[in-house]
C-alpha cells in the first residue's frame, strides 16, 4: 500500500490512550513544526495552539469534555484556539514578519496589505470568528496527519464545552476561543476500536468527476 494511504488507514480516533506512554520531545517538536508550517489563508495564521501537559489543568478540563478519558490519559493535550475578532493589526503583524523574513521593504508590501484589509476588515465579527475557526482546523488537520506518519495516535474532539475551556485556560481575555481539541499519544491495547474496519463512503458515492 502507498505510504500516504497506509498512514491514513492506520489512523483512527483513539478512544483509550495508554497513560504510561509519552511522546518524546523530538517527536513533539516535529509535530509542532508541522503545525507551524501548515497552510492558512493569506498566511495569517489567526489562531493559537496550546500544548497542555499539566495534570491539574487537564483534570479541570475533563468535566468540560464530557468526562472523556482521552483528556487526561493522552501524552499531550493540544487545544487549537481561534482569534475571535481582529483589526488591522492581524495584517500589519504578518506583513512585518514578511518584511523581516524575506528582506522586503515594508512599503513594497502596501498593495498586498491594502488588498487583504479590503477583504477582511469589513467582515462582521461573527464572520471573522467563523473564518478564523476554519483556519484553525486546517492546522489541526496537518498535525493529525503528521502524527499518523510518526505512528502517534490522536483523537479529534469537538465534544467539549468551549466556554468552560476558555474560562479555565484564560482564553477570553486573550481574544481567543477553544475551537477544537486533539489529545495525542499512544493507543492502549485495551482500546477495541483499533480493531474495527474503517467505515467511509465509497468512491462512487463521495466523488463526482466533471
């Protein structure tokens, strides 16, 4: 089997992690770098990623996650938090980074700055929030697939109470919202889900070639 497909076939939403197995610092850095390198619209990356290992914090988050054991048993808990609202600083900060990284005079980027601001600044706050959430999901997906390549298990989770996460993690005052959660680690031998065939729509149903 092609390695791309092998990794995706191997991956599943791990229901029970082995709490005794921890991800190495080297592998964690690879996963975080894969996340950092993820694509995002305009390159703006309007989100923040929290890497949570503190057992006390994770115990607080567990009741806000419908009591799911992955929150406390996985090696690390990754929370993707989207920027809930933004102004011109989102574009300005990015282009300052572009200018420094690519050694381009800031004035040479004014046209691109004006274009991005014309597309983004007039959006309603609700639309901005939705857009930044979508961007967080792109990075989230990249981390999940990178983990599969390293044979590190994950469990994508939307089953949690964002408002309580925001309160526990102090996200509200940072203009952030917990969008999606990804426990990462290693599957327990007791997790029977790993033995179940993967269920997906057939190619005929899912794809239309035009």
